[in-house]
């Protein structure tokens, strides 16, 4: 049975792959809201499409299908971990590289570089089930914020960074998509000020 909120959302989704996926989530009686399922799939689909698809909205202004999402719900509600893991499994089955959990700037750049050597483009989907494990007020984690901001806004241009431990690193073409989930109260208390002031949000 589709509850009223999910029914209203489902009416907005046209026939196609997204609708089929949402129908399957309803059939499985997954507790995560359909809007969360849709957004999780949009992150995966956008990363899979990469830089081969775009819309030119003005001279010199192209929009790519890259989507980055933070899903908020109180701890223990909406089963956001269960639902997002399903979407990430579908992404992996579709050939999308998914990196889960926390990481360092060096680790992220190394991962992108390795994927680029293997596939010709640094296509990566970063999935963090609890955002406070990645973005927090510990000094050693604050260096990831400016790098993530830069990479999420990248439109296929080369990325050059100098890291503390690994020296100068370069990735010629980066397509990073992010799917994060967290509870609103944890977000407000654990996310450092740099994430707001530096443009990441």
C-alpha cells in the first residue's frame, strides 16, 4: 500500500527507469520515502551519464547531470541507510565505482587517479551513510572540505592538488558525485563552519 505522501510523489514521476525503480521499492515495502529513493537514483544516474551528456543554457554555460545530495531524517526514522544502500548496489551493478565511508584528501585523489588510469576518466560516486564520520570538527578531517567543494563543482577540468603526505597530485578529468545521509541534529553540531563559509553547502 502506498501512503498518501508517497502516492503524491509517485504522481510526479513519469514512466521510465526511475518509475520502475520506485515501483519496486513500493513492492518491497521499503520504509525510506520515495523522494529519498528518487534522489539516490538521481545521484547514481548522473554519475553514470558523466560528461557525455549536457544541456547548453547559454553561450559558455553548460549544465551536466552531476547530482550531489544530502538526505536528512531523524536518527532511527525513514531507514535512509537501508534505502540508499540499495541504490548504491544498483549503481555498482551498473558499472559505477562507489567509494563508501570516510577518507582523507590523499585517499580521494588516489582513488580518482586509479579510476582514471583504468577507465580514462575519474568517475566516482562517494557514498557516506553518516556524514558526521566524514565531515566533522577534528583538525585532520577539515582538509577534505575544500577539496570536496572543488571536485563537486568540477565540470571535467583537470584537478591539481598538493597534499601533505603524497606531494603533488593531478587528475585530468574528474566526475565526482556524492550521496550523504545524516540526522539534522548531528549535522548542526558536527559539521564545521568551513563547510558553510567555503561554498560546499
